[in-house]
C-alpha cells in the first residue's frame, strides 16, 4: 500500500430524520485540529435524502469539503446501503483518517467498513492526537475495563479509522462566514445485496433529558438495591434539577432502562456534578 496516496481527515456525518447529530459536529471540531497538524483538509461525508441544505452547516462547524450522497436508499440508516456508499467513497477519495461517532449506528457501521476496506478500527476512542515524529494518528481508548488507557496506531493500512465516544470532543464555534466546497457523489449500489428493508420507524417519546447532556447526575448501583431506591434518587435529582443514571448491574437486573446507563458499556457523560451512591464528585 502506498500510504502517500491517502490524504485528509474524513468525518462520517450521522443524521437522523435529517437532523445532524451532535457527535458529528464534535468530530468535525477534532478533525479540524488533526487536519491542521497534518496541513490537510477536513471532509464531511453526508449521506441521506433531501439533505443538501445541511451542507453549509457542516462547513460552518469546520468542514472544508462536503461529500454529499443523496439517494432514497440512504434516507434512513440501514447497514448495507450505508456500508456500500462509504466503501465506494473511501476507495475513490482515499482518506488518510476516517472518524465515526461511537453511537448505535457508528458501532454497527464501523466494523463493516473496516472489514471491507481491510484496515484496522480502534473503537470507542476518548482521545485522538497526531504523532509529532511519524505523523500517524494516535487513537486512545480505555482497556481492561477502563483500568488503563491504550494508545493504538494503524501504521500499515489506510485509512486510519476510529469510532469516537460522543461527548468527549469539543465542537467548534459556529462560523457562518467559513467557505467550503460541496460535491455531489453518485453511489453505484448493488441492490442485490440489500437483504433488509425498513418497514416502520417506531419512536418513543420521553420528557427525560438525555443523560449525556445532563449537567447534574445522581447515579446508583448495586448499593441502591431496587426500584424504590432509585425512586429516592429521583427525588434528590429533582431537587438538584438533575437526572438519574445507573450502573450496568442495575440495568442487567431490569431495575433501570439501558438509556440511563453510564460507564464503559453505557453512555459517556461529563456532568458538572456527579453523585454516585451518596458520594459526590466533580
């Protein structure tokens, strides 16, 4: 592989119902830093249907170039069409770095892209840097249950690919004066491989704040014991204008729903105040 053919930092722009997800803007901000260290450009990869009006927003948040692929097959996320589309883009444009949010969509998409492109994938990263001497991407993630932080480099293959946890990178301040290019990309789908069809989108409405966005969390684990214990935590959270979260143990026990789970296999959170089993910390 001639690594010199691969350039620029690419970001998969996750959208749901034509709404750009927060993690995509966070990754554009980080991509801007990485591209600056490499003297390269930031490319936003935007897939969807009737979504061209979002391209300028991506430029305002740090993209230098937007690759826009619009097709009815890409209206909603389905694994095969999205994998085919991005695989084609990677083969045609040869990115050096490709970043994906570590969401439910990103964790489904990333490994499939890695396998088809035959490159490595570092999952659930919390830190990204450029090596000063080799100019390789250094991808840092928790290992051994979060007891150590492992920094991984993909030295022999391109693109260098990682999924990044939401909430750990900072998006740029929106600058509507930024200039960039928007390029329409035609995807050549092999529809014979489409084995899954979306029949219906069922949405659950909730008045709860996403714990990843909460400023104050009151969290419980095994020590809380049962639903009644979490109801008590709920009263404390209400007084503090915060949200209740839970450890994996209580989710596995059926006491709390998965969307309230924090930690290695739950959501990455950075509240201003975190209270766990009565112990407070910033």
